[in-house]
């Protein structure tokens, strides 16, 4: 039987996403690209294990790479960092179609928004695609609610827009390191969800995020 994707090579690997056998080459080239691989696929797990041992190079022109993050920003604002990571994980738990690219697009757009806010300029450019735009809006709502609660309590340690910007840059870079760059990769999403062990309902809000 020939592979149903290339129609050339012998179908030898059972693809749980397609429910039929495909060839090894198509498994490797179409994995997380045109094939929406389930996280428990043994070939996907093996591929991710290999990727862990061979980190991909992030292009030098990737946005936000030139920003210098204060050394203690994550430790100083760990609760805020946890809240944002939890919000992303929760969003993705109810949006199974969300991929790492959606999350990174939303975080990048929000970071750019807070970069302008920290400089005293209000300029907002939400993502165009529906899923990143929804996540962007969810994070905006979260941050606005946190600011509102702080204002009501007259908290002395209010978060600055610049603090939020650097935390978003940190999250963005973490995502770049965790994902493999494939369009349907969910490696970063799975990492975030793994920090909240009560998944999939994500009721527990403690985080076990480790600074890379």
C-alpha cells in the first residue's frame, strides 16, 4: 500500500491523526505542519526528544530579541508572571485548535502595545487572526483587572507598564525556545499547561515555571 500523502513511498507508520498508515518521510516532513499530531503520538514524542537535544537557532531578526530584560524582573513579579502564564494555559485548554504560533503572535502584539504604553504613547495593534486576537483580548482583560484591583487597594507596589512589557518579552522568548517552529506545534502550550498540574480544568493557580 502506498502512502496516501505522497502516493509514492510505502506506507509503514500508523498515523493516529489520519487514522491510517503513511510513509516515514511524510511523517517527518508533514508532522505538525499539515498533520495535526496528537501529543501522545510515539513518533511525535521521539521527534520532540530529539529536538530537546538539538536546539534550533532562532533567527537574528526575530522581534524583541534586542530588548534587555532586567535580571530580577521575573522573580520580583512572579505572581504577575504566573497570572499571565495561567491565563494563556487556560485559554488554550478551551481552544484546542490553538498552536504555539497563535500564542507567540498574541504575546508579541501585546508586548509591542506595552512598549508604547511605557513610553507614554497609546498605540494598540491587535493580531488580525481570530485566535491570537482572542488571546490578546483575554490578556488585556486580565491585566486591566489586576490594575483595577491594585488601584482599589491603593497598593504601594503597583506594576508599571514597563514591568509588564519585560515580562511579556520574557514569555515570548521562552516560547521561542520551547516551540520547534512548525505551524501546528503545541510544545510551548504543553509546557505552560504542565506548570498547572490539575489540567485540563486548570483550577489550581500555583506555578512551577522555571526561569530558563
